[in-house]
């Protein structure tokens, strides 16, 4: 398969280790690109909801694929999010072409770009973490239920339906949270003279020019690989959102038994695999 050369690829909110993750589709996408820089903008491995009994081989293949990018010369930045916040104790770790960090600033064709996950704007994550974690489990099972519903709909020749998007669009607090999130990110970026601000966290892929009295910035969100299956791509001074087509009736491989959360044995097998 011929790979597309792109300057930067940004993915976030993959949530490996959860039922909602579309790991197979993500692998297909990663096999089609050859980025100079790969930015993993948080919540790649869902350590909050990590289960010893559920980590399919397709999820493990994604981890190996991401590491293989670094081994082949792609600069890989892993920016921590709230679901993989345990990794923050290792922030500012640099190994060859791989870096584990909490935020990133790059100069792109004479413009400044600011990358971070975005959970710093979410008060529920910080003030009531147990509620946020409980909500994460509920979201995972909602996605699982939605897959079953869509399987039934397809059998009857109906269009698929997104429960989570319906809830987000109908609950005023959810709509307001997304709007406030985008406004806050934009205002801080403008105050710090960033031309681009790129986030994840809210699972809402978007590219929009934001203007205020103090200036303007391009707000970008890479979306997720639970519902939207999206990535951000930067090439020839242009940003675009990549949408990957969902594969229906995907059956995951047999789960890989994980004895400890991201155990040293697993990490060693990933780092030193062929």
C-alpha cells in the first residue's frame, strides 16, 4: 500500500483498553500515512478503565505501530491526558525520536502552534475525579450498547445512530461545556500569541478560525477513535480533518492477558519487539 507523506498527524482519545475503541480502523489509517511528526494528544491508553481481562491483540498492535513510527525516524510526541494521567510522573522523558510530555509548542512555517490535551479546563476531572471515572465507565458501556443497536439497524437496512452524539446535542450542559471549552482554549491561545491551538478531550473534531477583540487563532480538535474516527493532518501549510470510515461487524482478536497495569514485561516486549 502506498503511504501518504504528511508533515504532521495528530490523533487523540483512542482509549485503548476499552470496548469503545476502534483499534482495527486506527491501524488501517496508520498504515496509510508516513508523517514527519506524530502527535498523540492524550487518552491514547485508557489507564482509568484498564482491565486485565480486556486488551485485544488489535489494541496491542496499535501500541506497537506507534512505537514503530519512532523507530523508523518519525518524531513521536505523546502528550498526556486525564485517562493516561499516570504517565505524567514520567513527563519530559525523551528516548530517541519518542518524547513523553504534557504540552507542546511547535513553529510551523513561521507560525506558533500549541498542543495540549485539554483536561485542564475540565473541573469535573479535578474536583470530583470519582464522578469523572464513573462517567467514563458509563460512556464505555453506552458505546457498546450503541454498537449492538447499530448492528440491528443495519440488519433492517436502516442508517446507524449515535446515542452519545444525541445526548451531547440535547443536553444543554453538554453543549455549554463544549462551547466554554473552545472559548477558553481560544482566549488563552490569543493571549499567548499562538496562531494555532490544538486540543482533544471533548471528542468533537473541529477546525474553526476564532476571532476576539484581542486577536485571532485557529482552533483545532482532533476528535477521537471511539465515535468519530478522526485525525488532524498538516501538510503544505494547510490543516484538515481526516475522517475514517467505520468497519461494521469487526470482531476483535482474543484478549491479551495483562497481569499488571502497563507492566514492565509488556513495556519491554513493546520496546524491543521486531
